[in-house]
């Protein structure tokens, strides 16, 4: 496992024998945290030096730093084409479903915001309002969602007629799509045609990009994978994981769809928020750099005042 640092977390289980069964968090160099399952013979003395609550504190501090960086840097991005959708998961038990409502800016592939909770009017409105408040609207955006009716209520409330909004309604039978219906709810056919011509990705109303983005989230977060025994027991742990994942997706991980020559850009680079891919080290040290910069400026100002006196 070259390039990986491996640590053990997890409480002892009554069925463990010969050291079998601990959970391993594997951290690739500059990559997100992933979960793997290993057994006793592979574990060395190094893995016995860290307890699960120590690693939990590290993850909590890392998620706080990532969240502060996201709040500070995810501002001023353009909104040209928006797609929104939900991911269904569960908390502690399958009888307790929870929804991750996500929004994607298609042109830059930027993931500006998400909401964890119930799939209701309040959370969807919170999602769109958070995205609009931090974005720059230079033209009428093209918005596409599935057939969930609350999306229509929220878009009409926040945008009015200042957008082109449509829904893609898929009918399924035995988990197979048998028909697709596209409905234009806000705007005229002419405005829709102009929006599609200005779009570099879509030729018709679709939710393909947000659905592919949701697949990326499921594959990147063990809490969201299907048929897994590593689902989240607490909603705050899920939100901490998503903060780290959002930071890694936007600022660190090059996006394979954003290829320009031999260079792959990150969504933040495409949106004009950064000029190069970042690393977790730079992100975690950013807040300390700001503190040191302010301290240095205050010290220099005090030195100049003493010289003037």
C-alpha cells in the first residue's frame, strides 16, 4: 500500500477472534478517506497505537476546516445550467430514511451546496437559496430537475420568470425506465432553445449530469453506498464526511470531463475560483495562514506607529 497511511478505528466486537474484524481507514496521498475491511494477520503493532475516538476527533477537526474553507471559497461562481436531485440513504436503521439533496452547476461541474434532512419544501428552498446567494447570475439560468413537485414551487418562488425551468419525468417498471417525459414549466420554447444553444453540454432537457454526480458521491462515501453495513449512525457524522467530500471534489480532484489538452481541471478551476488543484495540506493550513497574515500586518502597523511617535 505504497503512498497510503493506514490507521485502525472501531470498538472491539464480541465475535472478534485473533484480532479479526477492525475497520481500516485508508488515506491516499492527497485523496479522500475511504473504508476497507482487513483482518488480524495484516495488522502490525502500528495499528494498536490509535484508538477510534482519536481518529474521530481528527475527522471532526478536518471536517470543520473543510467546511470553513468551502464557505470562504465557494463564492462568485457563474450559474448557467443547474440540475438538482436527491440521494436516499438511511440513518441507523432502514426504517429511518434520510435524504441528501444536491445541486450541480453543469458547465463547471461545481458542487456548490447540499442539504441533509427530509425531502421537503424547507430543505429544497434552503438548497436553492444558498446557491443563489453565493453565485453570479449574468443570464437566465437553465434549471432541470425530476418530477418532484416541490422543486417547481421553490423555483417559481425564488426565480419567478427569470429562468428556464423544466422537469424530466421517468416512468419505471421493474426497475427499468420505460418512458421519459420532458415538461417545460417556466419559459417559452424559444427561450429553451436559446438556453440549450448556449449550453456546452446539454442538447435537451436532462438530469444526466446530476445523476452521474450522485453516483460519484455514492462511490466516494461509504455511508451512501448501497447494501453496506457501514451506514451512518448519526447525521452529524454524515455531514462531516460530506464536508470533506465536497472540498475534495471541488478543489482537489481533477474532473475527467474537464479536459483541456493534456490538463484536467478541477471544478473550482473551471468556475474561476482557483488557478490550480489544491491539496488537503493547503486547505487545512489556510486558516492558520490567515491568522498569521493578520498578526503580521498588525505587528507591522504597530512598528510604524512607534517609529512615527
